[in-house]
C-alpha cells in the first residue's frame, strides 16, 4: 500500500482484501473508475478502527496486570520457548564421524538431559554414554565449548544456559574424540 497514485492504492487495497465478494465488488468499481475515494476511505477507516481497538486491548491488559499482586507464582522463572541448536557426533562407517545438526524448540524449564535425549533419540547409543558440551554461540568454535559434567547435566534446566536471544547450543559427542578447550590457549 505504498503507492501515492489513488488508482494503484485502491488496486492494492482490493487485491489484499480478505473477503472474496468485497474484493470482486472493489475490482468492478475500479474497472468502471467509480467510487475510488470511497474504497480508500473505507480502508483507512478500517485501519484506524483496528489500531484504536488494538490500543484499547493493550491498555486493558496493562491495567489488569498492574492489579495483580506479586506472589510466589510470579517470582518463578519464566516458562518460555528456547531454540536449542544441537550438533550430534556419531561414529560412522569406516571409522568416520557422522555429524548431524538439529534445531528444535523446547521449554526453558525442561531438564537438559531430557531435551538432549529427545533430540538424540535417533541414535542407538544412550545419552548417558555421550560427552556433552555447551557452546556460547552458534558458531560452535573450539574456544567457546565448555564440557558439561555428567553429574551436572541431569539436574540442570535449559534456562541456566540460555543466552539473551533465547538460543542454546550443545554438542552431543558419541565418539569421545572432542575435548573442551583449555581457556588459557583461547585468550586473545
């Protein structure tokens, strides 16, 4: 709806109207060059009404939220969906390493072990026999990897590893060949 020409603008309005009968009626008026200003006025009126209605709904939700007292339930950690990026390293044929990259969404309150077991369920090896690594970014750079100890990962939740953009990166190594970096060798 960016054209400043009235006829182009009205054609855009007619083409994007969700009701098929109204769309057909608009195109008939456009072909006959009738009531173009009326179509534009109806469109602008609908948009103004939608924006006003949206602002009223936002204000009512805001007012309701201001009345809610702070209780133990509102202090609990947020339950939000996080993007979990996982690289799975499996032993392949002829002593090769097969790499699979998977992205799934999971709730932030889920346990790491449960999520990784669910993601790596295509593998025949149990997640308990794998080496787990957490990466601070999606590049999975050697200096960004931190190994998660087996006694830790069973009781940790995803929200403990989340970044500010809601993305968490893990590597599940069934080969045993990947090692976490020595942080002193990664210093700039």
